[in-house]
């Protein structure tokens, strides 16, 4: 594996830091998976002393936004986008040098709704948004994962649905295979390291790609064992600010 780029040693450029880190993490994820340590495509935080990870089931959004809504209440955070979980003890953890990626639309929401001005950081400003050292906003922690939540937005209905074992398994497969899929298929990544660009366009990872990774790299048995360690939910809301109240009332 080789990692090259313009002024690649300048880690104040978030594209360099994220590009290098994600390549290493995703490569490691291939080898760790067989030992039951998964790299989750999700962002984790704490609500009422319970760790919640917001992930992607292939059709959900707002991983970072969901985690920030919770963390603004608890002032505690685990990690953004790159969370590892060891299913032997169900411990979820991240690395403090990975910044929180606040895209422009999320930044506007935080300012407009929560009157939050993002702190000054060591990272250069880019069109991809702001990159914030997590410890400038929150206390960093680790612990046992209790809830995996997949956020969907809809103007028609609000609901928190506990997923059936079948649906939880399908969603979790996407959660643990997505980072590996982006390593094997770089065009699927919204944040492009080589071209130093970011996009809000949704990149679709096909079921065939996910299933191939599960079958050849991870194994269905480990997936079945993992989803028994925590509860999985589909959360449908019309506004981000509903996330905290919904989870507090229903979980």
C-alpha cells in the first residue's frame, strides 16, 4: 500500500490527515475483522451514560449531525466517522487525533439552531467544511456500545423503530463493510484524497459490493454474533433537534 499526495507531510491540511488515517484504518479493518474487531462507518457519542453510534444502513444520513446533537447535551464524545468495536467485549473506541468533520450545512445548523460558533483549530479551512479537534468541544471517552441508530429524515412521519434481527443484520453489514468498500473502490468516497475535493452527493454502495466483503473478508457468523450485543434502531425525524428527545423518550 502506498499513500502519496501534494505536501503530504502537512497534517494541518485535513485532506492529508484524513486521507492517510483512513487508508491505514481501512487496511487494518480487513485484517482485524476476522478477529471480531470492526471499523464502523459511524459517529458515536453518549446520552444519559449510554453510548449511541449513528451509522449508515445504505439509505440513512446525518451520522456526524446526529452525534453532535447528542454531544451538545452530554458534552461527551467517542469518535466521528471512524469508530472501532471489539465484539468480544462490545467496547467501542476511536482515536483523538481524528477531527470531527463539520460540513457547511451542519455548521449552519449548529449556528442557527444552537448558537454554536466552532472553535479555532490547527486545521486549514477548506471547501469541505470545518475540521475540529474533538477535545476542543467535548470530553472524549470509550465504553460499551448500547445502541446503533440509523437516522432518516421525513416530513411525513416521526418514529423510532427497533429493527428485527434480519433488518439489524442487513444494516450492520453495511455499517462494517462500507469503509472497506471505499478502500477497494475509492470512487465511492465522498471525500477524495487525491483530488482534494469533497461532495455532498450521495455515493451508492451496492448490495453486491457489501455482500462480497462480508462473505470473503468478515464472515456472516461474526455479524450474527455482533448484533446480539446491542440494540439497533431506525430513527425517522423531520428535524435534527428531535433526535435527543426521541431517543430519551423511547430507548
